[in-house]
């Protein structure tokens, strides 16, 4: 009978004495290329960063070019859809008065009393509803609601949903509501 000690054993990886071993942890082998991030995630991240930029712009009147430069310093921006990020930030900046007018009648308070993060999210949603007809209304509203859940007050997502849903009824009259 063969004993376990008689079987020749070779480690699969050469030992690296200068690297301390962590007990209980196994090093993963990375023999495959890193997975590509889905477009949906890249779009979500672009909208998240756009909300942050629009919020900053509301508070500090920061120019589009300066915002772009500041956000490009973050290495995470390599993972987002930069075209969508820039399209939203520059588009909202170019149309901010028109966007505010599009939803001001739908608010339950004066625009000046609107929370800045809600204002930024409503501008983003209004921009996509009005200027991005290729994005379904349900997607636009859902993405804005998700931004409100991440960055807004506890019930702001309901408020955002209501305002953008009524706005979509006005600006997307030929696109049916999702049942």
C-alpha cells in the first residue's frame, strides 16, 4: 500500500517568501481576462456621476469644462459611459431654464424651495424625457427614482417618480405608460 508521504508533491505555484501568507485565504488565479462591465451598469454609473455633477453645478455654478476636468481625475470614470455622462451634464447645462419650466408647474412648492439633489435629479430626468426619445419613459423614470433612493431624502424617490410621471404624460404623449 502506498503511503501519502511516498507520493511526490510539487506546489502548483512557486512559493514567494517575501509575501506573507494570509491563513484561510486562497489566492485566485487570474488566467482569464477581466469581465466586461455591462452597458446597463456603465449607464447607471454615468447617471450617478451626472447627478453629482449637476448637484455641484447647482450649488457652485461650476462650468461644464471644470466639472468634466474634476470628474476625470477620478479613476472610476474609466468604468462609466463617458459619452452619456457628458451628454447629460452639457445638455442639462444648455437647457436648464427650459427643463425647470417643464416641471415647475408639477411641483408642490416653489422651485427655490426644492432640495438641490431633487432639483438635480429632476433636471436629469426631464432632460432625458425631452431630449432622449430613444430611451423609454419607464427607463428614464426608473433611473431617476434610483438616483433619488441613493442620494435623496427618505421619501424623495416617490416625489421624483410622481413629478416625472406627470411630465412624461405631457412630453411623451405617443408613448404608452407601462402597466
